[in-house]
């Protein structure tokens, strides 16, 4: 067993915040992803390395690995390894000290890895002691980041967090399926009614004025259920490139849970 390596399933912004926190306290980190990640907050997501080959999240380098051997080499160099491994088959080869599921699928998931490796689930879909070793609350509020040893996180609210009073208005979805074409870029200020991209020629407009905090990669195939953009009404460009406070709170909770393994075992 690799005593100091943690596998994080998913390379989106919340999972990447967890990876950052783990890296900062000395854990080696392997992030596993899909071959074509559907990640919006790409500037703070290790999933970006799948397409770009490398990325930097909050000053921490991530690099795509073509296999387990290369991933271990990257980790030994202090780099977050990112590997296309949707089924997390790398667990068998690496035998990490723990696995964190940060995919935020928000549905009930089957027990993973047969209880042989401490498994931490983020958000809805997990129940401590049933399909994971520990679960972490991901809903904003007084319980955010709470480590759950016996129960489940709160159900998905289906409502984006309010920013200056805006909730659904700041999140962008297509009205049809097809190939997404981006017109604006992350960090750009847009106006209400401005076209930010299109799907098969059908324009997608921002509903509010703000900064483009996140945007899918150009050329990705999407459906109406896939989030394609996130507009931040604060217009603070620096927020586009920093791990969120929410992701850090969750990440710090994962670190605490992992540090308790010896006591819990």
C-alpha cells in the first residue's frame, strides 16, 4: 500500500480543492477523470490537464499521466498526477491509503472497493458505514464540511448558491444537444443578454452582468442537462483563478478525516 497517496475521483473544482488541500499537507495525489471531462471551472480544476496536458491550480502543478508508472513518478516529483481512469482501476495497482470520490454525481452509489481501502464520499449519494467509510457535507450552511461517520449528507437542493441575490440566473445551460462553441473566455466580463456561445448554432446568452467564472471547453458535446457556464455577478476576476472557500473547507475536512485513520482503525 502506498501509505502517502490518495486517489481523488473527479477533477472538477470541488474535487480539485480537496486535491490542493491534500497536496499542501504532504499527501501524494492522483486525480482520475473521464476522457472528456465536463468541467466548467477549468481555471481551478485538475481535469484541465486531460486536454491541456498540464495545468496549475492555486500554484500547484498538475500533469497528465499515461499510466500508473508515470503517475507515481509525477507524484514523487511533487506534481498532482491526472489520469484518464473513469472506473478507477488504478486502485488495484497503486493501493492508495484512501480514495476520495469528488465527482458530485448526487445519486446513491454502490459500495466501492469492498471496504479494503478507506473511502470518503463528498455530498449526496453517500452514507457513512454503508457505501463509504466517511462522508463530507457539501451543502453551504453551518454544516458545510462536517465529517459524517454514521449518516448521509443533506440531499441536493437543486439550487445554485446565491451570489449577490442571483442563483439560477448565473448558471448557463444549453436548450439543445450538440457541439458547444465558446465565444467568450474565462475571466472575461460580459453583459446581460450578451451571447457567450452556441450549441449547433443556437445562441446562449448571459442573463446577468458579471465575469465568466467558468466555461466548458470549446468543441465539447453537450445535452440540455449539462452546465456549460458560470457567471459571477461580483465581477471580481481573481475569483475565477482561486479555489473557492467552499472547496477549501471540504478539502480541510477530508484531511482531518484521513489523519484520523489510525485512531478510527
